[in-house]
């Protein structure tokens, strides 16, 4: 059951409408790192999570993301509220579609479900969610740096802050099941190459905890171990060897 309360979760107040900045804001309404993507991603993930606590967390964050979508939508609506201003007509997306939010990104591309990352495994999903929150935080930082309206910036700083909170929650959830820093998940055991690290960008080689003992075995001069591949067999291909024999004859 869903119930919508008409009050915003946080205030939204634009002092100086700027439709061109409203175009930028579309990135967080209908873009890959936007609030709709996050809300649907976390909500759908919750359906397959057996752990009641993690499932509840995902649902709580998903609903908060819908609240953030509403906030971004209100920001866009306020930035495009004065349609008689020249600035509005300098923003072609709103000139064509009208004011207010649309499920487009800042380049005019339609939102797509391919933005959503979910795979039926709680470890995989939580790790994807940390990445999603990082992407959204980066977008909000870019928006803040491009903004000169204090009311808008205050809202955007709050939204950026919540991305950090959510990432921390996902990290704690992973830690609670022992998977925060364990790269293995799933039910199929890896083969005996799991600790091998190959030096395949040779030159001024750098070493670090990502290729040092005891977690890794560093192969400084890796050699191919697969042998030559078998020649392809393609009955529909041109028989060039026969053509060459006829030409020589």
C-alpha cells in the first residue's frame, strides 16, 4: 500500500528561476543517476531479499528516493515557472515540452529501465547501490557547482548529503553479512587462478595491496597458457584456398 502525503520531505524554495539550470536538473529526475532510477532499483531489489532487516532498509530508502524525486520535480517546476522569460526559451527541452519535470535527462534522452541495477543477489545489489549513490552524489556536486541560487543550492546539498547516508547504510548492511570487503559472493567456488594478478601493463610498474602477498600472487612476466586456438570452421565462408589453386593453374 502506498500513501502520498502532500507535504514535501524537505522544503524546496527557488529564489531566481533559471530554465537553463532546470535542464541540468533533469539529470536527477530522468537520468541514469537520478532519483527515479534509485527509487525503483531499491524497491525492486527488496522483493528477493530474505533478510528482513535489509529488506526493510531497501524499502525505506526507496520511498525516501521517491520523496527526493518529488523534491527535484518541484525544483524543476519552480525553475520553469515563468514561461514568458527569455531564459526559458533558451532551454529548448522546455520550449518543446513545456515547463515542469519530464522523464528526460539533461541531453533530452528518455529515461529507461536499463539504468536499473538488480540481479537477485543481495551482495551484488548492495554493491551496485553503493556505486549508484556515488554516481548521484557526483551529479549533485556538479549541479551545486553550476548553481547560483542559494535556495536551490540548499536543497541540492541536502540531497547530496542523503546519498552519503544511504551509501553508508548499504556498506553497514554488507558488513553485517560479512561481505563488505570480501570479493567472493554466490554459490560457485572460483578456480585456482583466483589469487593470480598479471602484470599486463608493463613499463613503470607499480605495486600495492591490490597485487601483493598474502592476498595475491603477482605474475611479473605472464605467458599465454591457452595454446593456439583451433582454426575456425565455417561452411558458408569463401573457400579462398581453392580459389588460389585455380588461379595458379
